[in-house]
């Protein structure tokens, strides 16, 4: 699985009211290499959301 697939999966999970449970469940199902990619994708999503919040705060 490549990084873009993880980003898409994270985006889908974040829409759900049970986002943390879904993210945790999907993470547990991955092998070691996939967990690294998932973590990188999740870190990128956190940075993206933080940037959006900062922009909104400064308006």
C-alpha cells in the first residue's frame, strides 16, 4: 500500500464520529512497514489540519 492510499483512508476515517476507533482499528491491522507509512500519513494530516486552524484563527 502506498502513502496516498493511507491518506485517503485517514480522510475517510476522520469523517466518522468514531474516527479515533477507526484509526486505531486500521492501524492494528497493518504490518510494521505499513504502520510506518500510516504514521507518516497521519503526521501529514495533523500538520495540514494545524495549518488550517492557524489560518482560520488569524482571519
